C-alpha cells in the first residue's frame, strides 16, 4: 500500500478504526483479531483506538487491550505499525459519553493507556474532545508535557475547529501531528479543518468516513453518485468514498471502522483506486 506521513512517520493510506470492535454490537474477540490481522495483511499500518471504546465501567480500554493482543499475535512484521489512541472522552458505563479535559486526568489516562498497550511510548496520542469546562490551552499543555516527557511519540487532537487547531499547533511548538475530525459524504462541515491541515502539513484523519457504524452499508443507497461511480468501476461505493477522501489532500488518511475482515480488505483497496477529475467533481456535488 502507498503511504502518507503522520508527523514524519509513514503509514498506509488507509487506516483502521477500532471502535466497532468494542462498543455496542461488538463481535466476538476471534473475529476482531481476524479483522486486525486482515488489515495488517492488506498493508494497513495505522490503527486508531481510544480508552473510551468499551461498554461497561469495568471494561475501560477494551479496544486498546484487544488491539495490543491482536498485533502481538500477528505472524508478520509489525515494526511499522502505528497505534493511535485518545484520552479525554469517557463512558461511565450507562451508555452515555462524558468529557474530562483536565491536565491531571489526561496524564493519568495516558499512563493507563501505556499499560494497556504494553508500550514504553504511545505512537500517537490524541486529545479526544474539547472540554468546555477546561481551557483548551490547559488540555493541550498536558499533551505537550506528555510529548516532552517521552511518553508519547506524536501528538494529535480530535473534534477540533480551526482556531483550536492553530492554538494546538502553537502550544505544541509546531509538533501537532494530526487532527481527527468527522468527514464523510453525509458530514462535510470539517472541510475548513481539512484545508487548514493541508496548509500546515498536518495529517487529517477522517473518522466515520463511510457514515458511521450503523449507516456505512447504506452509503450507495443514500448517495447515488457514489453508487454510480462504483458500478462503472466495478468496486463498492465504500471504496469509492475512501478514494474520494484521499483525493481531497495529501495529508488525508481515512480511518474506516471495521469489525469484519472482508470489510477492511475492501476499504484498503481504496489506496489503489484513482478517480478522475470528472468523477471527483460529480462526487463533490453529490
């Protein structure tokens, strides 16, 4: 698979989002491990997770632990695999999502993720979501401290607006490696953030690029142009969608979620699909 850069680290153009393997509707662990192994076989070297990808309060970090075990049990070379995780978003166990951006909490969360991943330094650590109760500069200052302490190798942010991206870039001394925001045919409001990342040379990691866990399979039915192009190319609408996102800028690395081997294998094929200017224009207008 062709590669792109996250903070100077080369990763495959298509990543893997781990969330579907650990929240509601999660598959059995064996299928999840097969999915991760299939991704690695297909050339995927970026795997995205978070400590909040779990179900109950006693299950915190389920996805981190799962990914760590799956990568460790893979028979091939995993030295180029970049595992990205996030902190600052929590699931109390009642199905809700809460936020804690306090510096002291983010540092505690990072330490816990380090243990679950079984690494000396986290490849990419991302502030999961801004906390309205905490100054953004304070939260990003904690990420900077973790970077300076060598607990994380690369620093990223998620769910950020352009002003927050600029602020994080400044606080981190130009070391902001990535921004992870939602972007898909159904959700295009993150394009200003994408444009800014392209300008700054910061990797942009679209999450839910196919429309989210519940609606990814409906993409072709909801967006006819994607289905039309897919039919003409003899590929899935989902693969067309990921190729469309890759064409939006050289720093884009989509991270489609998957919980089945065949799904991530199909997604990985987008790295080999180059759309024409006419196709891209039609998809942009869809």
